[in-house]
C-alpha cells in the first residue's frame, strides 16, 4: 500500500528533476550561442589567413581596414592575452569549438537521462496515486455501511423507557 508521504516524495523528485532539466536546456542554449560566435570568428580568421582583405567593425557603422600583415590578440585563458597569427588563432578557435561541441553532447546526454528518469518517476507517481485511490475506495465502502447502522435510532417503549431490545 502506498501512503501520501511516498506520493509527495515522488512528486518532489519529479519537480526537482524537471528543474534540473530546464537548467541543462538553458546551458545547451548558451553553448549553442557561443558556438555560433566561435564559428563566425573561425570563418573570419580563415578568410584572413587566406590573404583576403577585410574590415573590423568598431560599432556605430564604423569599420577599420585590416592590413595584410596583421596579427590577432587572443584570450589564452584566465584573462591572459597573446598575439597570434590568423592561422594560429583559427586553430585555437577551432579547438575551442570542438570542446564546446563535446560539452554540448555531454549536456544533451544528461538531459536525455533526466528525461528518462522523469518519465519513470511520473509512471511511478501515477501508479501510486491509482493504488491510493483504489485503497481509499475499498476503505470507504465498509465505513459507509457502519455509519448507516449507527444512524438507526433505538426504539424506546411508551414514555421513553428502555425495552429489552435496547
């Protein structure tokens, strides 16, 4: 027999797993945004390494031309920047893009596992709720009969005196 505390526990687990799944989906969305940015950067660096001319946007519609023999400044990690050739910077960005893709696949695998767990818990919750309602229906039926017997009035004799039946 399933009690209400167990059903509440299952419901809390479902809710916690859904919240975690939502957090993971938000992380996946952020990773996808960073992937798009890295992919745009990689393509721009590839164009520079191929010797194509270009312009760097400063903002407000202003651009600065890129000289042929330019280098790039790249964040190497922990706020440390280094000067790199466009080819080297492209390789660095490509490596970061691969790492992001791997991280995204890990999050997607965790999301799939959580989705499966939520489905299992939801099924367990439904089963437990059905068992609880069925057991309540079974318990209520005899209770109703005993209440009917209790509502029957006792017969009294003339003048309110008790009889042998009482």
